[in-house]
C-alpha cells in the first residue's frame, strides 16, 4: 500500500512547540491570559479590525455574535445552502430558522440576488460564508443588507488569507468569525475568533462570552445576564500566536498548492476550480475540482480512484437543505447538483511535490478517459 496522502494536516514547527511549552510551564496565575491577549492583538492587526475575542470555536463565535444581535425565536437568517452545518446550528440553537438559498455556479458562494429575494419581515441577518477560501460578492451583499436594514455576517472560517479589494475576509461585515480547527489554514487544535468594528456589539459579545459578566462589574461572581462559555485556553492561544507569526508562509504555501493544481488541471477544459476574480486574493484553503456535466465523471468515481491510490477524497458539501433536520421548500439547483461531480484535493502545507504530482496525474488520467 502506498503511504496515505492526507487532504489536510497542520503545519507545526518549533515555534508553536516553544510557545505552547512556555504557556504550559509559565502561563498560570496572573499570566493565565497572556497569550490570549497577544493572540487577539495580533489577529486584529492582521485583519485590520478594531475588536477581536478569541473563542473555543467558530461555531461559538457565531453563536454569541448572533445572540448579541438579538436573533431569537421566530427570526430568519439567510445563508447559502452549500456549507458545513456549523454555521446553521447556532441559528437553530437561538430558536431562529436558517433559510437556505442557492449558490453561484462559479464561486460556490451565496447568490446575492436569491439572498435578496429570500428576505422577509422576519429576516434578521444574512451570513456570507466564504466557501473553501472563495470570496462572496461582498459589495452586493453589503448593499442589499444596507438597503433592507439587515446586518451581513461573515463566516470566514475557511477564508483566512482571502482578500476582497484590499479588505480581508471577515473584516467587512457587522461581525466576522474564524475557525482554528485542526483542518484549517491556521490552527490552535480547536479554536475560533469573533471580530468586529462595532464598539457596542463588541461590549455585548465580550459580556456574553464571559458568562454574562460585564467588563466594569466589580462585584465578584455577579453576572449581569445569562451568557455563554466559549473561551479559548491560553495554551491554544500560544499555538495561535506562533501560527499567526507564520501566517504569510502558511497562506502562501496554500496558494502555491492551489496554483499548481490550477496550472495542471484547469486548462484541460473539463473542470472548474476555485476562482480568483480580479481585485481579489483567494486564501486557497481547499483546492476543489468540479467536473463539467458533460464529462460524466461522478464524485463516486473520483472517490473510488482516490481510494485505490490511498489518497483522501473529501466530498463537496451536501446541501444543508437535504439533511433530515431541515425543511426545504425550494430546490437549490447548483447546491444540489455540484456535489455529484466534485472533490476536494489534498492541500496540507507539507504536501510534497511528488504527492501533488500523483494527485494531479490521477485527475489527468481521467481527462484522457472522458
Ligand atoms: C470549520 C467551519 C466552521 C466551524 O468551525 P469550528 O471552529 O469547528 O466551530 C464554521 N463554518 C465554516 C464555513 C467552516 O468551514
């Protein structure tokens, strides 16, 4: 059996090990928040935002952010049908309803026109999920939000390193959320970040994230409201500090991998890949190929040949509306169709040239067949 080629794996160096060791050895007592503070400061600087709160996950960041916006029972939140359930779950936990709309065929992100058409008097937010590092059409979404008085939230879990006309993904909406799960470009094992430029929203989220204890509250053990406990640990933040010092290296390597696949596969004319429209930079979290319909190459076939070569074959997200716990009054054509002829390609930082060539050649061999 050939050695397995993984689709994703963190890049951990002596820097991460050193900081984590320091946090484990010394980061207690009055120093117990030191790396958390440093990580938040560095993340703010990286993203170009005013406020950041480290969280235990992106799901948690979305949950407290949407709670702070007052989203609750009877409300609706619009998002793309193509996504991991993590973005939808907090909406449900708040008692609100996720409204799934179709994606654009080229970016696989929310179709702004359909998002606008889905607005009702109960709509409380639109979530822009930058899928696989591909950017949503933020100008249009923000204009729609402004026109209708609805905040646009950015789920940038997959989009660290992605830039939209000079602005980083996650920095443009009412608030943004990030994930540092072990599969993501920057990792802390588990972890996330809430970011915003809105001072009032920041204060509310800060209070909510600390079990409802307001910053100025001097009475001990005195919560001002029922909040959440979605904090990041100092040891995780230490790893995050090291990863953030290496962020350009981490993103550049991801982009290098995507570009290699692009150069070797895109001009075959049988598939589409993560786009990078003019004026934008794709952080390239997850290189993905979507075969054209007429090739008749299916996801099942791709999974089989990848499995044969001992290569991870991660499938394109199922439409959330197809899951049993959600109702779907409409059929979202692109979200329903694309997963049948698509696959994510291995892209971890330490992927060797030979491994990448093996993956590319496998796809090339299919093009000869079709
Ligand atoms: C990974 C991911 C999440 C969830 O992140 P966690 O940190 O695991 O909560 C949310 N949204 C998107 C788009 C993701 O890819």
